[in-house]
């Protein structure tokens, strides 16, 4: 935008200068010609009164003039500068009129003087160099003035464009900071009134987003109080069961619900906290948790987990939630006895690749569309995993497994590639 404004001002200035300087340059040349011709006519007019006074006086008057003068007498003699009679001389002698004609050497001026013996014709030629004397220098001055005005216009245009572009660039930077969840970013009102109005609107929008997020966090935090009573009742029901195994299972389920609610509340309240975890530890913990249920449903678990730590740019609770959503899909949408596998491997350049596969029927074509499900579920499991992966700069891909069934791949970025908070 800054370059375009500068080019626009430069083009406008050039057009204005051309409109004024071109006629002025022509006028300068015309004035130079008129001045040279006027000086030559003045010389000829000083000789006119001497015509007929005598050849000696006329010869003395012609000599020493600033322009070459020739006087053609009625008897064909030439006094002064030797020259042959030209058509202009003959025409002036015949008609008795003064005039000037352009020739290859410059401008020829003839003045007839009628006397008793006949008509005398006084002639001079103004050279082209005399006609254009000072014109080139004047044109150079005009050209220099034009260039100086263009440069001045460019400087003024650049300063003006800077005052317009700087506030817009500031608005762009603030919008990018807001997109990176820096909700405290605000734009300084500056520039033209329209830009200041946009800055005020952007600041109002950022404040409104903060208010909405604050309300959302408070509503999510209220879940702990709202769910406390039913969870307490669920634990009391578990304690009242006679079968210790059933009681322990129901209590563990209640504890799982409590942990999930706590994780949601912590996620809603988190502001730039810990954004990395050891993927190997998290995946191993969740696979061990689901392996107990897999044993009860006769499912074979294929595990390929690295022995050492594998840091990735995603919080531990989000990675656990993503893996739980994928494994929950396996248990919910495949029959008992269907085997599944979990693989975690380091990715070249940092990060990790987490894959979950099963030997079931696979996913429908639009499985990644939020809310889409072919078996009556909410259709949010894959979307939860996708958003968890993308929150750390990763991605999720679903495709058929080579031997049949479903295959989900999550690419997790390394800690060095962690986006700014």
C-alpha cells in the first residue's frame, strides 16, 4: 500500500508538471526567437533613415552592426554584407512590404525603403543559434525544477503513506496476536479517523472475547459443584454393593468421571501453562488402563512403545484425552474379541507419530466431520482427537488399515516446534 500511494503521487505529479512545463518550454523558445528578431529589426530600423543619404554614409552605418546587414540598391549594387538577391528580397522590392521568412540558416528579415531613384531593400539573417540562445539552459533549469518537485512529492507521499500504513500494520500485528490467544493485545488508536475506528472496534472485540471466555471458564468451573452431588451419590451406591469387585469397579468409574471433569476444568482455566509432556509415559499409562478392559472383552492388544522419554508439544491431559477418545471408539464400535494396536514412534526432526489401528469394520467416509457417526454415537471422538493434535501444531489422518479395519495416525510436533503462547 505504501508503494502504491507513492507511485500514485509520483504519477500525478509528473502529469501536472508535464501539463505546465511543456507549454512553458515552448513559450521560452518563442520568447528567445522574438527577442532575437526584435533586436535584428531594431538594427534595420536604425539604417532606414540613412537610405538615400549617400553610399559612403550608408556603408559606414551598415558596418559594425551586431547582425550582418546587406542593402540592395535599385541599380543592383549591394552595400554591406555581400549576398545575392533572394526571392524574399525581390518580393519585398516588388511589393514594398516588410516580412520575415524562415530559411535553412535561420530567419531572413527584409525591409524595403522606397525613394525617388527606386526601392532599396535592407536585409539581414538571424542565425538559428541566435534564435535559440539561452533556450537549452532554460530547459535544463525547468527540467531540474521538475525533477526536484517530483522528488519532493515522493518524500511527502512516502511520509503520508507511512502515517497511513503504520497504524494498519499495527492492527495486523494485533490481530495475529489475538489469533495466537494473546487476548491482552490491544491496538493503539492512530492514523486517520477510519483507521482509529477500526482499532477501537478491534479492541472492543478483543475485550468481548475475553469476557465470553471468562464466562465460559466460570460455567465450566461450576461443573465441579454441580457434579459433586451425583458423584457422591454414585460412590455411596458403590459402597452399598455387596460384591467387592462390583463396588470397586463402580468406584473406579466414578473416579474416572471426577478426573475427566477436573481435566476439563483445568484445561478451561489454563493460560499458557505447561504445554508439553512425555508422550511415551502418557501413552503407556493409557494403554495400560485400557488393557484391563481389553482383557475382559477378549481383545488382543498390539503395543509398540518406545522405552525412553519422547517430549511432544501437547499437554498430557489433552494427549490422554485424544488417545482415550480413539480407544473408546474401538471398544464402542467393534465387537468383542476385535484386536487393536497402539504404536508410538519418534519422528525425524522432533516430535512423535501415534497410530491406533483395529481389525474392525473401519470408519465411514465422513468420519472426520464433527458430529458425524454411523452407529448412533455423538460423533465427537475423532473430532476431540483432531483438535487435541492441532492444538499442539500436529495433525490427524484417518485411512483404511492395510489388512482391513481402521487406522488413525496423529502427528505430534516436538517441543522445539512449540508455537508461542
